[in-house]
């Protein structure tokens, strides 16, 4: 039995060798005949069939070279320049579904003034402290009523209140809104039955969007959320990438158009419709050129016309080697470089043919609909996306753990907008919030968590279900949490141009550092000063993170250039002014707790809390906006923001804005790309132009 088995194996091997030799002999004979055969009644020659970089025999052998999927994609892409096709300026009203070609910076603040969130009374929070139902506090009620759209021109002194409607402009001097249901009016007195904290009920100007802030970056696909942001900042024209023009040609004697009566051996043309709609979904502009019978002259003419008017051509059917399959023979006439793939080890999709001529892709998709759409999405769809400036296709995720403890109000179902972050433990959901009036929170969120009305607390680490917003959203390649900086905005915009998406959560240096230590982000931007050593950032590290030097930036006091109280004064003189109780009308604008700038402010003030101390916007731009608009008189921010807003600037301290990276994430491709960008000479030069001090690490 053993000898028989060995003998059988030897016979099989010999038979395989014999069959392979006969097959090669027939294929070579076929190639020889193909060179001499008449092509639709014309002799094929070097004048009618342009030569490829390889000779005709090597090209014919390429038809028979079935390769794997990755190699096919590699060859196809290597022959293309996978960059957007050019930008075009259009009205914002036509922007839905388009892809931004340039960053969009806000030229106004949103909201543009300190806005009341409730019907009630503008008050000073200090005047409400200790108030209760049993022991109300009273203040004098001014006669004025601030309705929505009415400018607030007066000043609210201590012990006073003014009636205000939802959306009304908060008057200077007020720092909170007392809801109408927590009060009572008797003649010209307001009885306060509940205390409020500074900032309650107010959407401060510039806290949603600040003038000069990058609200949308090049490469963003405009949905209704993004167009809402554009409308909110008054943009009426935008620059977008041109839509890729895709020609679709169906071939075959058996193909008939939908609407025509069925005939024996006929097949309705479904490929044109499904491919055209798939192109539209990808942001392309399809044009169906119709059905071409198996006539090579007509097909050749239509292909050349389609190439002249389009950026990409799709042919359906005729990609195999049967007698009537003419598409691959016509495409084989193309050069520069011509056919790069003919046959891929896929099921379905083996007969796929891919070519490039003059930088334009030509794909012959299999005739069977399933094979056609499968190979389209595998090989052609990514090219259309890149031609249109779109990011790669996304994958949906719905399971995550809550990143931090979240409180909810009993009695109401809450839809909590979250940003999704990939960690070693899976997806982590970060609550996102600037308030219900924000236009950016919804546009930047990945999805929302539904908190039932009987649930008061969602604990950190608790598993939640996230419902994604829209379709095709993806988790960003790079997650950045920490302090905001316009230099960081520039870096992330440059990464976006390299098809690396990012999500930035500006929660302050301290929170960013903690997120990095927990491995919840890729990068944390921080500028934390250690008071004991006078050193920035490095004293706060742990063994779980690395510190990458960023750049220096100058912090100082911002003020309006026409303000004689500040212009030409020294730091000591200004501090004496702003901390003097007799100058209570000199209003400051603070920064949020946990930010590096807030640490500097508290160090500067040495425990004193001037008027306006409770107003705490979350970024430098909002500080500048408050001063430029006269809502505040001074604050602490970086020099580049002062210059951008035309404000006076008194230097206080140069600081180090550095990047903390979890060691577990250091080798991620997006992190490596960020570090490479940061160290590039062009990047360093641009950061210096923006006003930052760049020194070698």
C-alpha cells in the first residue's frame, strides 16, 4: 500500500508538470496569434496599439498574472498621484457634502456677547449668597428690561438686579442669572430665594467659538452640523475640493437599459446605477455614458471621449478573455503606464483590470453586479475619496466605557454627547459639553449616550452604549487632550493635510496630564509650572509617560491699547491698580481651573480676587475677545493672541508648552507622524512666524 501511494504521488506530480507545460504552450501560441489577428477588421500594429514600457509579450503575460489583493492595490496606487484634484470657491449654501480645502477661522465670537440662558434677573452672585425660601435676600430692581436683541448699556452695581429674558445681553457688572422661579418681585425690590454661583445661567462671549479660533479644518466633510457652524460664524463662501468626475460605461450585447422591454438572453444594466450612486456617496460626480455593444471601434471612441472629460473611468464587463470581452483589449492600447493589474486573487472579483493613463485611473470591473461593486469598494472607492480630499472610510463602534464620573438630573432622560477615545482597555467615552446652546459640541461629538431618567450618576469606568451620529464617522487617528494653543491648532491642521485625523479636547494642562498617565490620549499639551523649582512640566511626570519638548511662548497681561490705566505701566503698577478695591470698575477675565495659565494668574494675584475673577473662559482667544469687546479690561494670555487681536501686551513670564505622550502609545503611526512634523524645519519656521520660541530639543 505504501508503494502504491508513492507511485500515485509521482504520477500526479508528473501529470501536473505535463498539464502546466501544455497550458504554457497554448498560451504562448495564443499570444503569438493575438499579435497578428485582425482587431475588428483592422491589423493591430505599432501605429494602432501604442507600446507599453514593457513589450507586447510581457504585457500579455501581465494579463495572465493573477496577484493577491495587497499587491494589486500597491501597483494601482503606485501609478497614481493620490492628492485632491484642486479647490473651488462656492457659496456656503451649496456646501453640504463637500470637503473643505482650507481651514475656516472664526471672524466673530459665538456667542458675540454674554448671553442669559434663562428668563430671570441679572445679578451679582455675591448678593445671593445665603438666600433661601425661609430667609430671602433683597436687592434693588432696576426699571430696565433686557429683552433679546436689546443692547445692555448700563452698569450693574452691588445690591442691584435687572430683569432679563432668555437670550438677553448680560449687563456689565453682573456675573450670574437668577431664574425667575427662584425669586419674587415686590414694587422695586427683588426677593432672592436661592443663591447662585458666579457664571450661573450665562453663556459668556467667545466661550463657544472665539474670534481667531480654527473651527473647521481642511479635509472636513461638511454635514448639516458643520454647515450650521459656518452659518453661526457668518461664513457665506468657502473653499472646497473639486468633485472627482467619474465616467461609467457599461458594455455587452446582452445589456439593456431599465425601462426597455426584456428580451431573450438580455440583462438589465444595474451596474451603472449602483456605481453612480456609490460614486455620489463618496462625493464624486458620476456621468453614465450609456451601454456600448461589443464593437471595438465604438468602445475605443467612447473611452477616449470619457478620458478627455473625466478624472476616472469605470467600465463594467468585458474584462475576461472571452471572444466578446473587448474592454481589456481597448484598455491595453493605453500607455503611461497602461494596464498595471489584470487578475486578482479574489472571490468574487478575479478578472478585475486596473490601468492608469496620463494620471487618470481606468478600471474594468467584472460584469456580475456583486463582483463589480465588491471590487469597486476595494480598489476604486479609496482613490475617489483621496481625489476628493476625503478621509479613509470609517467603521462604526457602539460600546465604550465612561471616562469620567458624570452626573445627570433625576426625572429627565439625558442624551450625553461624547467623544470616543481608543485606549488599551477599549473605547473610552469623554463627555463633551459647552452647553445646550453650543454649535460646536454636536459637530465634534462622535455620538451620544442615553442616560435614563431614573439614573443620577454614571460612574467612571462604567460600560455604556454609544449611538453614533450620522454614518461613516470614525475614531480620530490622534487623540489630543490638554491645554489649548494656536500652535497646536497649526500642527493638527498640518496632520489633517496628511490624511491624519485628530480630536482635540481642551480640558486644561492638569486634566490632560492625568489623561496621558491613564493612557486615555495619544498626546497631552501642557504648560505646568512647579513653584518650588521654577521648572515647567518635567516635575509632574511619571514612569508611564514621556516628555517631548514643544516650544516656548510668552504669557502676559492683555489690555486695550487706548486704556491709559495700562498703557506704558509696569507690572507692579498694574497689579496695584487691579487689586485696589477703589478700582472695582477695572474688570478682569480669568481662566478655567486646571489650566496652566490659571496657575500663573493665581501666582500673580497672590490670593487676591479682583472684579471678574469668577469669569473663567477655557482658552486664550476667549480672554482676548472679552478685552477687545470691552466686557473686561485685562487678563492673562499668550503674546500671539494679543497680536492677532490688536491688544496691548505686557510680558509676565515665558513658559514651555510641551507634549506628554504615554509610553504605551509612543509607537503609534499617528504619534510618530506628529513627532516627525514637530521636528521638521518647515514646521519650526512656521511656529516661529506665529510668535513661538522654537529651540532644538
